[in-house]
C-alpha cells in the first residue's frame, strides 16, 4: 500500500505529461520559430540541447536544491534568472514571463525565452547539458531526415 502511494506520488510529480514532441516535429517547429541560425546557433544544436535537457517533453521540470530554483520545459529554463515561479530566492525574471508559460504545448514562449538566454554573452554555453553532450560533436543525427 505504501509502495503504491509512493508510486502514485512519483507518477503525479514526474509524469504530468504535456506534449512530448517527436524529433522531426520539434525540428520543424523550431525552424518555423526562427531558431535555425539564431545568434549563429544551428538547428541541430538547439535539438541536441532540447534532447538532453528535456527529452523533448514540454512539461519537464527539475528542482535545484542548491539555489532553490527550478528548471522548466523543453529547454529547462531556470527560475533564478529567466522566469517567475513566485518562490525562487533573488529571482530576476529576465524573460518577463511566468515559468508555467514555459510548460505549454505551444513552445513559442519557451523559444522566445531561449533566444533571450543566448543574447547574453555566454550564449548557448549557459546550458550545461549542451556543453557536456553537444559541444564539439557531430550533431547531424538530431535533424537527419527531417527535411529542415
Ligand atoms: C502559440 O502561441 C503564440 C503566442 O504565444 C501564438 O501567436 C500562436 O498563434 C500560437 N500557436 C498555435 C499553433 O496555437
Ligand atoms: C557527421 O555524421 C554524419 C553521419 O554519421 C556524416 O555523414 C557526416 O559526414 C559527419 N560530419 C562530419 C563533419 O564529420
């Protein structure tokens, strides 16, 4: 019984799923929203980043106990600097949006905020997952066969 309860809580907290994009579906959506070449960042880099940050799941969230911030959505954008979730200490909200807006099936606000992130000098290096899984890699597989 207790195990079932714990399983239930786990399912509630982790699989309140929104839209999980297909690889090519996301590649086409990002291209349409002007991500291919934005600030010199190719579509394959954005795809690799989204894959390793969220597995293309718009509802992905992760809490960071260190600074009590949370990462939101397909690009795992952080509440310490970029969005407002009403509970992160010393939050900046540089994208001027509610963090929940980053969890919508419609990714246009998440894309707009990701563009804001890479306008800062560190660019796409802001994402640790990009540095560990995408930087200096051959990323052609992320967009292969998508016609983008
Ligand atoms: C997604 O949201 C934007 C505004 O945030 C809107 O302009 C656009 O029409 C929406 N797209 C769809 C497919 O609903
Ligand atoms: C990247 O990988 C693809 C497929 O494996 C290959 O066709 C392509 O030549 C590679 N590109 C570079 C620059 O190595």
